C-alpha cells in the first residue's frame, strides 16, 4: 500500500472531498462551495489528491472536473482485506471466550 494514499486521506478536508466525489465529478468551485472553503484552499487539497493518484481531472470546455480514480481505492480495499481475516478470527475467538464465561463466570482462562 502506498503511504501517499494515507497521507492524502489523513487531512480532514481532503477526506471530505473524497466523500463528495463519491457521488460523481465536481469542479473546484462546487467542492469549495459545498465544503465552505475558499477556492484556493480547495485547489490546494485537490492538488495533493491528484499528486497521490486518488483523483483525476477532466477538462470540459473552460472547467476542470475532478473525479475519483478507482484503482487506488481497490488497492486500499485489497490491503484492508488482508487484515479483515485476522480481525474476524480474533473477534470470533473473543465471542467464544465470552460465551464460555457467561456459562461459567468463574472460568477466566481456556
């Protein structure tokens, strides 16, 4: 997993931009307006998202529309999937342990 993805998403306004773009492409002006940012601030955040590969820009007439790129989010999901199995196993083991404790409250170890 590329650290630039986490770095880009760690800033709250950039994460909010990603959330907005889930619904489809937006211009910098639309993003700034919806988030209550000044346009230069929104542009700065979009530059970081663009440089990290999370968004792409498409020119349409005199406007630039920003949209999410699918690939980085697929890689992030694949990376997280490797941890899901581990956590599922741990939660299952914890649930089993708690059920045993409910049946026998004096039991503290397996």
